[in-house]
């Protein structure tokens, strides 16, 4: 079974079609990080093989994730969030929204490269 992720801005347009296990892992991760950061993720529930992402909330959530990644001295937390952030950046890009601000040009290039690498593994 595949899940279809849509943007709240463009309902019905797929921005990602992962398998069920990957979809559940992403949704679960968004819930966990939402609790850690104390902010809503914007990632909707997985219902009838669909998930709608509210990008007003999701962009803010992703910006907090990038900031916490950048400022954290917790290596394991950084490691756990790395893939989630890269996946989030792909979704933000595919939905036509600007990426969160990065702390500098080197970080922007690094995140862009990781985003592009992830995008190749994320079927639409």
C-alpha cells in the first residue's frame, strides 16, 4: 500500500507517495519532534491512504527543527533529526514553498545537497 502526501495549498496533487511503513515512520517522527519542540507539525493524520500537510505550520515546524539541529550539542538527537529534516525539505520544495532560513551559505549548500539526495529516493 502506498500513501499519498498532499499540500493543503493544492489538494489532490501528490508531492510524495511512500510505502505504508515509510509513511507511518514519517508521521510518527513528526509527532515525536512536535512534542520535543513544543510546536504543531502541520502533518495531518494518515487517513484512507492520504496525508495532508498544512504548510503554514509545517514550514514553521521545519524552521524550528533546523534551528534546533544547528544549535544542539546532542549528537544522537542531531543524528535522529537529520533524515527527517532532509525529507521535510523535499516536501517543502515540492509544494512550492521556500525552505526555512539556514544559518549560513555553507549550511544552505549542505542541506540543499542532502535534500536533493533524498528527493531521488522519494517517489511521487
